[in-house]
């Protein structure tokens, strides 16, 4: 059994991950290095994408591709990697348990069960955690509910969390076929209703709900800001996927629309922002 690891620069990691999930729909294992993020795929010789294809999808973001031989218990290792995770907004606020279907849950009031096999969004990524924390903060301020739009829904982890926090209707968009397929399965697995559509934000822009969550990249967030108009502007916007040092450029992009940054959270070099419309 081979473990094929693609190491890439953190700034472009999410783009690489989006490409890798197409080449490796079985999922990837993520590890944070000092100055790289590593995505690893397990498989038998001949089953894995070839190194040239991995190099091609990673482009300028690539640091290196490392192949190592591993024992034949890779499926167990893969599962062992996804442990239940408790997410808190504020220290004494509401919490969420995220877990894969093969693990049992924790005692938290809310639980999101995500099969990480198909798309981005096991919930463990810092940007997903930051988005969930900001959703929980709104909930603890009594501001959950109403319609919500999830831009770049991936496995629908944020959309499902929102539905469990009382938002309705919950609409999720992603340009990846694999993401929408995984999102549908996860919505059914969590018994929540989501309205999911395939949409490329670079080409189309949806009608936004009063609350929007967008875990994308700084570049895509700027593009999202550029597509918003006074007639299609959320009252509250949670953004993540930006690096800490990209905070100012994302803030500037939305401030021009009258959305003011009211909260910033950071984890492992990533940032999460909550914007609110001017009262
Ligand atoms: C960082 S992941 C977030 C996934 C999930 N919302 C979470 O928080 O874990 C970004 C998602 O945006 C999607 N995405 C990237 N570019 C996009 C585009 N141009 N249009 C629509 N979705 C896009 C990716 O496929 C991916 O699922």
C-alpha cells in the first residue's frame, strides 16, 4: 500500500485540495507542517493518480510530492484519523459535536455527522471550525434563524450545522459535482432539508439570504464582494478560508458595501470574520 503525500503552500492549499478531491474522491488526509500543508492519499500501486497529475493540479502551490510504503491497514488508519470533535463558540457557549458515522457521539446538544469520504469538510479544518464558531456565537447572541446561504458548501458541514441551529431554508452552492453528491448524502444522514445546487461563483451569483456563510479563499471572497449589490446584500456574513494576513483585504472588500467586520477569530494561521450590515 502506498501513501502519496502532496505538500503545498498554505496560501493555495484549499485550491489544491479542491483539485485533489476530484483525483481522489475517496478523500485525503490533511496534516499541517511548519510552512506547508500536506494532503495524503492511500491506495495500492496502480490505483493512485500518477505523480505527474498531482504535480499538474498543484501547479505553483507545490512544495513536494512524497510517496511512502505503508502497512495494509490503511483503511483503519484513515478512519482512525477522523475523531469526534467538539466545537465551542465562546468558552461557556453552545457547542457542537462533529463526528464521522463510524464513531459514537459526545454529550453536546447539537451533533453533525459527516462522512468525509467525498468532499472538503470533515469539520476538522481550521477554516470550518472558525466558521462553526462564528455561527455558534451568533446563536448564543440569539441571532440564529431565518434563511441562510452557504457559498462553497463542500460536504455541507456548515449548512447542516445551520439547519440544526434553526436556520430555514438552508441553501448551499458548490461548483464540484462530488461536493453536491456528498452534501446530499450528509443532509439525509443528518435528517435535515437542504436546497443544494451546483454553481460556479466565478460565473453565476445566487440570490443571497439575510445570513451568508462563505468558507472560500480571500480571492474568491473578494470576487463574492464584487458580485454583491445593494439589492442582494446579506445582513450578516461569516467568511473564512482567508489567511490571517489576508484579513485586511477581505475586510476592505466588504466594508465598501456597508458590511462592517464585528468579530475576527484566528486558528493555525487561518482567519474567520463576521460582518454585519450597518444598523
Ligand atoms: C474551504 S471549502 C469549504 C467547505 C465547507 N463549507 C467547510 O466549511 O468545510 C471551499 C468549498 O468551495 C468550493 N468552491 C471553490 N471554488 C468555487 C467556485 N468558484 N464556485 C463554487 N464553489 C467553489 C469548493 O469546491 C469547496 O467545497
